[in-house]
C-alpha cells in the first residue's frame, strides 16, 4: 500500500524531540499570563532547572524533565515510584508513564522507506494519548472537548505520526466533513474526515452503499451531477424545460428528477410505485410501460 504515495515531504520530518521542536511547542497564550494558575510566570526571574529554556515567560524543558520549572527528573522519579504519571510540561498530548520505560512511539514508518532520515531519539517513558485525546492534569487521557490544556501546547494533529501527511492528512484549515485525500493516488479514492480540525477518519469511502462524499457529506450518487472529476448519476437540468424526468445515467425506476429553472431535485416514488414518463408521476407498475412497468404495448 505504501508504494502509492505520490508526494513525500522528507524535509519536514526532522527528529521529533530535538529541542527546537519543543521550544516551538510552548503555548503562546501562556506568555505573561498571570490569570491562569497553571501558567506560572516564573522565568526569567527564576531560571528554569535542568537546562530548561525560558520561552515567553514559561519554561520549555528538555526531554526527560517536567514540571513548570523543569525540576522533575523523569528517570529519577520513575526509579522511585513506578506508578507515577507525569504530564509532559509543554505538549498536551504527551505524558510520561513510569511503568513503561520504552516509549512506543514514534512509529518510524518513514525510516523504513527513507533510510537517509536519522533515527529519532525516543525519550524514556514518553507516551502519547490516543488521538485526539489530551492528557488531563487529573492524570488520564481525556477527550479534547472535556478539558483545558492551560499552558501546554495543543496540537490538533497526532503528534508522533510521521506519515500522517499522507495517510491521515492534517485537518487544520478544513471544514468539518469528508474530504478527498489528494496526497494518495490509488485506484480506489481515499478520503479523510475532519471534526474540529482533527482527523477522525482516513481511508476508503466511508459512506453507506450508493453514497459518496460530496461537499463534505455522504451524498446519494443519484443526487450528484456527474462531471469530469465527480462520479454521479443525477441528470443535468440546465437545458431542460421545467418538469419531471426519469433517471438516465443509470436506469432506476423508483426515482425521478424535477427540473426547476435548471436545478434538479431527486424524488423517490412511494414503495412499489415506479416513475411513468408519460404522466410524469409515480404510478402502479400495472399502468406503466416496460421496462419499469408491465404494460407491453405502449405507444
Ligand atoms: C533516562 O534514561 C534513559 C534510559 O536509561 C536514558 O537514555 C536517558 O538519557 C535518561 N534521561 C535523562 C534526562 O537522564
Ligand atoms: C501506564 O503503563 C501501564 C503499564 O504498561 C499501563 O497499564 C497503564 O495503563 C499506563 N497508563 C496510562 C495512563 O497510559
Ligand atoms: C469527544 O467529544 C465530542 C463532543 O462531545 C464528541 O463528538 C466526540 O465523539 C468525542 N470523541 C471521542 C473520541 O470520544
Ligand atoms: C478527569 O477530568 C475529566 C475532565 O477534565 C473528567 O471528565 C474525568 O472524569 C476525570 N477523570 C477522573 C479519573 O477523575
Ligand atoms: C445548454 O445549451 C447551451 C446553449 O445552447 C450550450 O452552450 C450548453 O453546452 C448546453 N449545456 C448542456 C449541459 O448541454
Ligand atoms: C438552484 O438551487 C440553488 C440552491 O438550492 C439556488 O441557489 C439557485 O438559485 C437555484 N438556481 C436556479 C436557477 O433556480
Ligand atoms: C397495483 O395494481 C394492482 C392491480 O390493480 C393491485 O393489486 C396493487 O395493489 C396495486 N399496487 C399498489 C401499490 O397500489
């Protein structure tokens, strides 16, 4: 499946935990915020511990250190108590879990395919909440809608996900709904769904049978006007006089289209009735010509 990637931005995948990355993770709303107790404006008046850096008045900690002033040494804390959970000081999705030293991420898919990318350093104990959850200060992963990150940086993307650009595209800037995944070129079209600018689905057509994503929503193929790039079975009303018309692209007896000033509206006949082009309405089959009805000798 991976051979079908059509674009690959290798440059964008530097090491995740380089200090630079964490620095850019400092939440800007934190800057000099004296209202929020979780945002102690301490540095530079009181310097950060363990070589943490002061950014916008808050400490950005090196990997393996936590707390508002980077005082917590994760390795030491975990050695002392294996049940401890520690929120990552700067990034809301991340936390240290002392009972699991080997960090399960990032999944280095890309290094398999692009061997020139250096292996990332995996900070011990570091974990990411199941996307799109955040790590709450009550020490559990929570739905992002149910909690506040305070000073910690909120990213809308999955954090440790290097191939996300292709398989789970970034939803920032996208309206809620289903969009075509244009990073993938496959025989079957790929889609992704966004909610609150989070990617909540990626994969093949997620719609029920005979429906495809259209303008963000699952839409009946019979409602969609076909074009060069869009599959659909609706009729084009642009040059038709107002009235009811049978389906044309795919023969279907139980529907008809109403053209009004160039617009088409799809209507389903009541059950067991079929559309009769002669009368322009849905009728009992016994009154309608073949192939939809049973009247053989129509004139
Ligand atoms: C924590 O421990 C790991 C594994 O023993 C080590 O690789 C890492 O450098 C340590 N981190 C710090 C900040 O001491
Ligand atoms: C921490 O790790 C332990 C052991 O793997 C696991 O049982 C527990 O659920 C983890 N806690 C969180 C919040 O991930
Ligand atoms: C999170 O909460 C929102 C709104 O309450 C809900 O629509 C969504 O399904 C929830 N997500 C998860 C993963 O539970
Ligand atoms: C943690 O806080 C969230 C809201 O921030 C709440 O929904 C959840 O029940 C809390 N969990 C625990 C274990 O207290
Ligand atoms: C409708 O008619 C106009 C003018 O005759 C023509 O240019 C246009 O291509 C027609 N549109 C369709 C969809 O047939
Ligand atoms: C067709 O329908 C759309 C939206 O329902 C409307 O904005 C547009 O004016 C209609 N066009 C005509 C020619 O009636
Ligand atoms: C259609 O007509 C047949 C014969 O007249 C009748 O038995 C049947 O109930 C009618 N069906 C409907 C849906 O009206």
